[in-house]
C-alpha cells in the first residue's frame, strides 16, 4: 500500500506541471490542471489497489460480486465514524473561536501570541496522536481476538508514553520559552503575551494528551460519542471561561491561557471517569456472557483505572 501511495504521488508530481503550465502539447489549464492531475493519480491508485486486493494470494481476497450494502454494518460504521469525524472538526473550530475572542479584545498582539503558542504546542500532541491512533486499532483488534492481557498492555503503554512525552515537551517549553518567542517576534507586547502563554498552557499538555488518548480508546471499543463529548467539553469549558473572564470581568489575557488549561484538566478527568464506567460495564457484560457459556474468565478486565 505504501508503494501505491508513492506511485500515486509521483504521478501527481509529473502531471501537475504538464497540466498547469501546458507542457508536452497539453494546454495550460492552471489550477484546473492541478485538479485533473490529482484526479488521475487517485484513479490510478484505486485501480491498482483493487487489482491488488483481488489477488488470490491475499489472506482475504476481494470479490466484487459479493459487494452489497449491509445496512446493519452501514449503521455501525455511521455510529462510529460520524462522531469521530465531528471530533476532528471540533479542534479547528475551537481554535478559531478562541482566536476570535482573543483578537477581539487584545487585538493583533493577542492574536499573534496565541498563534505562536498554538503552533508550538502542536508538537506536544504529536506523540499522543500517534499513541492514541495505535491504541485505537490495537485495542479493537485484541478485544475482538480475545487477547485481553494485550489490551491492558496497550492501554498502559499508550497512556503513559503519550502523557509522558507531553510532560517532557511541556518542561522543555517552560525552560526555553524566551528563546522560542524570540524566534517569532521582537514586539514587546506580543512577547509578554506569548511568554505568559508558555508559562501557563504547557501545564495542561499532559491532560490534553490523556483526553485525546481517551477519545481514541473509546473509538477502539466501538464507542465514538464519548470521545466527541470529551473534546466538546474541553473546548466548551475553555471558551466559556475565556468569554466570562475577558468580556464580563474584563481580566487580562492570562485568564484565557488558564481557561485552556482548565478545559484540558476537567475534560481529561471527566473522560477518565467515563472510561472507567464504560470498561466496568463491558466487564460485567463479558462476565455475564462467560457465565452463559460456562466459563469463569472475564473477557475485558478493568485495566489501569482504579
């Protein structure tokens, strides 16, 4: 599959200048040419991928004659996929809303400081994103396969490594904050706002990482809506506190930075309790199923949450 992606990208790279600028006898199509190049490269990818999947040597070969809609499966995909998709939309919407609040009150200096902080903090979440996605797939596979000890190991590794990497990055940001800000600006007011950001918001990196991993775990066990509400709570709390502090009490910009941390802390703890309840319910259902089969082992143990 990686080779197919590479081939599709290469086709796009070759066709882009030909269609955009009109080389090799083709008319210059501009931005429309870029769209055609992308369409052709993706069509080639789909055709080759289908041929690969239909090979008899595949573990589960694809047979087009068996492709038909199974509405129960479609409903399950929508139940899992819709909230997961909405979850991805919440973060940019939340950032835009916070940016609006900050820029409306603290003008260009506040917006610039917020933009600097947001660009740097993204690196704190990359490990959590990786561990969260890995945990989501591995937990789903191992629950389905009955490898419950591995489920415990995956959860522990994803939470500890994801949050640990976020904590390490937050410490680095706290130490090197003046040097980081100096790379982007020399404006005194922007520098002041950005330094306040880097002295407050990194305190919530760990909790943000845990909240993201919790949402991924919920998706792994087939429950995407809790992950959506965890993200919604994190963003909603930050927006509500920010609006109250800067528009009603007319406090300084540092209260917005505290609101961001508060949203991550409350949402992660809320998600932890919800996850504990979900796993407890899953354990009880598994024990009931085991008793009906005459077995004594529980399918899904309560993991690292006590």
